[in-house]
C-alpha cells in the first residue's frame, strides 16, 4: 500500500493512496526536506537541505549538497531507485536540484526538480 504524502484522506474517508511512481517521488521529497535528527526512530534519515537555509549560497555549497544528497538517496532509497543524474545549482539566492532517476522494478525513468530560495 502506497500511502500518499503528505498524509490525507480520500473522498471516501479512507487513507489516500498513490500510484508507485508518485509514491516514490513523494518519498524523494520527504527525504530531501527532512533534517537529520527530526525522526526519533531514524535519527540519520534526511538530507540536511533545510539546515542550509541561512548558509551563504555558493558553488561550493551546491557541490557539497550534491554529494550529501547522492549519499542520502543511495542509502535510503537505493533499493527503489537508481540515480541517473543529480545536479545541484545555485544562482543568486536560488538553489535548484534536478534529479533524474530510474525505478528499479519497472526501469521507468522519471525526472523531478526542486527549487528553494536560500
């Protein structure tokens, strides 16, 4: 059962579910925007992205974040996805994460982009 993220109810009042590709995209978003230590039972879960809100935006920050995100995606979602490309760019006060991945079960490729102003 693929529970929709964020948690919500469907029209019948049951827990809303999502198709597998959407569920995996939701899991990626959840991993990226969860800070390590935020989950009691999984203190290492997360990427640390949200801790960088007040950090100065620079190419060095983007490179460090790209390395950290690659490791987090491999550790927590490596059995579900294979990262094909991951690019973190910074321009002025905007941080952009472009991720292209392949679903392990179906070999279906997907692309997702997250943009954050820091």
